[in-house]
C-alpha cells in the first residue's frame, strides 16, 4: 500500500472513487423508454413526458430544450401550466400531429387560443382518452406562486392504467386524496421549501401509487442560460431520501435522467 504527500493511501482513493461511481450509476440510470403494463413511457427533460399505448401518443409539457427528435407525433398534448418549460409553443408545434387536440389550464389561453381549457376537477374524454384535470397549487405564498385554479395536474387513463402527472403543487387535499394511481410523476424540491423530500414521502405514502417517478426537481438547471454559458451539473438532492422512504411503504421509485449533462 502506498501513501502520497497528503497521507492518503492510493487504495483509499480508489475505494472512494469506486463508491462515487456507484452513486452516480444509482442516480443517473437513464430511463428513456420504460413500461407500465402495455403503456410505454418516454421521459425527456424536467417535466417533459411521452406516453404511448396501442399506437396512440400523448405528450405532456413538451419543451424545446429536450431532444424532441426522439418524440413521436402526438395525438394529444397536455399542458400543465403557462411558464415556458411547461408551455412552449415551438415544442408543441414540433410534436403535435396536425389538428391534434391540446388540453391546458386556463392560464394558457392567450398563448394557445385553439387549446381545450379544463378546470380543476373536470373530467372529459379527449382523443379517446379519459382525462381528469386535477388541482395543482401552493399553500405557502411567495414568488413563484401557483394559486388554486390556475394550473392543472392530469390523471390519464390508458391501457387500463391510471397515470397521474401531478404538476407543480404542494400536498394539497386534492393531491393527497388521489387513489388507485398506477404511476405518479411527482415534483419535489419546489421553490420556497415546498415539497421537500420529507413532505413528498408523506404525501405519496397517503396516495399510495404503485410507481413514482420524481421529476421537476432541479429548479436551478432550468433557469435561462446566458449566451456562451452552460447549465449546472444536475442535482440529485432528495432522490435517495425519497427512494429510501417510499421503499419502506413498498412503493417503487424509478429514477430517470431528466437533466442531461
């Protein structure tokens, strides 16, 4: 065994590097195409998701930062909120089949005049898909603030599975009370200490989905990058805590590479 000038053994450094590599593998296992039953799930960036079942494609919150060359033409587009990383007209035009319906919250009307507005609590069938628009809002005030009724989450029923894209929200009663959820896309680390990992574990333990994808968890990565700048290294904050906490509830957590390096 050899020792360098700092007194650190080369063997020790090798072990540390190996452990760091294993942690990175744990956190950044890329889930580009996954399945729940017969529903194929493809993740893109931050909150950008594609669902496919029996040839029907649903795209949620397409964003131009994503590599949309991997997206399939969408029969239905769902938009949760009006900020650019949720409502990106250029990305919507890129993925949308001609004339395909867009379902959105009321705050998107100015940008998407041909969109179908669904209010919190409303259920309807669009493009042959049952959609429940759910409440997504903050309790704690402060900027950014999502008041009740302004944005949506969505429960989509396809292929016999209930898939809940929860949106940017705290653990409000409408979220906590959702039931019979097969897959939940759940935002954590929302600004102003909203939906920190412990709160997310508590909320999801009440909801009891079969599978959880933590998403929308690196708020720094999505900030605009100045000309010539680069995005920061992706955060993994809270992911292990969430995984460990939910595993004790026998809820499967799937980690995906939402933030390309």
